[in-house]
C-alpha cells in the first residue's frame, strides 16, 4: 500500500476507535507513515552516494563545500576584527578631483636620490595628466603646458633648456578611480594589512602589490587612509619583488590643492642654451 493510501485508511478508521490509547496509536501510525513518505529509501540514498563519489565534478564540488565551511568562519572573523575597506571605496572617493600635489624621493639608475615636488591636473579629456610641473632639489625642472602644447625640460648641470613640441612628459592614466581599478586587475599579488600609522596618527590599510605582466616587473606599496579612503603614500619599485631602494617614494599626496598662480608657465633665463626638439 502506498503511504498516501495508508494515511487515508488510518484517518477513515478514526471514527471506529474511541479509546484514548487507540487514538494515540493511530496518531503515531499517521506520523510514521507521513515521515516514511517524505524520505527516500536506504537503497536510493546509497545509489546517490555512489553517484556523487564516482563523479569528478561532484568530488570537486564536495571539496569546495568543505573549504567554504572552513574558510567562511575565518573570513567573517577577519571582517569583524578589521576596519571595512574596499578598493571600490577609494575609486569612488578619488573620482572627479581636478588637481594633485605630491612630494617625495626618486632614485636614478646609479642609486642617486633626488627630492622632488610635482603639481598636475588632468587633460581636458581626462585620460592623462595635461599641465604638469616637477622640480627636484638639484634644480631640474620639467614643465608641461597643455594649452601651448609644449614641454620644457631644464638641466641646470649643463645650463640647457630642451623645448619639445607636444605633451611629452605625463602621467597616464590620470590618477583616478580607473587607475586603481586597472591596477588591481593587473597585479598578481594584492595583500592588504590594516594598522595604525603612528607618525600620522591615522588608521590605514597598506596594500602590497606586484605586476602580473612579466615584461613590466613593477611592485608597489600603497597606503590608504581609512577615513577618507584616499591614497596618501606610495612606493614603486622597478622590479617585481620589492628589492633595493624604491624607484619612487611619494611621502605626501594632496588632492584638489590650490595651485599657485602661473605654476605651469616656464620662463627661459638669459644665457641658458635652448635646444628645440
């Protein structure tokens, strides 16, 4: 007899049994029959089990479930133990700014260090830097003027100014949300560490990243302020394993600073040799 028919028969018999004991027994039989109707047979369960074990995809899925069961509680613990930050927040925070100032140190191929400052703003199409000025403590100056479509490079050691047609020195892409979105996509490693910057007195996230393309061989350390979500420091190596002195260290980064009047103009001093390229 099928379980449904068994249940129906038991219900019909209720009118013929009036004792409390009989009622109890009937109810127990009903529950047992209902339970039996809802679960597969032992044979069916064994058949399903053998099918799962024989299927490579199912084995992989089972292993993944075990991994999730182990990792998920750790991920939740890590999430609650550290401040919430995501690169998408930085992308949103950095979008739309119209100027940037930075200062730091750069190193040449001989290991000589040069302190520098730079000011920049994006091109009209927003794809890269347009107007730009970079100065070093040694007196070297690079000025890009987008309106005049000219680049000046001053070498004080040889008292020479190189005048080049077009924007020949620039940052591309412009340091905006797209820059960091592309950066994360292209890096093989992306490790985040949450800790307080005692020098600044601010909670920060430090990102260590290496470039995915073997032909580039760059590595980076970005420091993001957890309150503003903006990058405030960075180091760049021209190798993929953080060896030696960083090629560039930016210790100070300001967004939307008030640009000094005429910062992107360049005056050629008297007596300086001018070479047009």
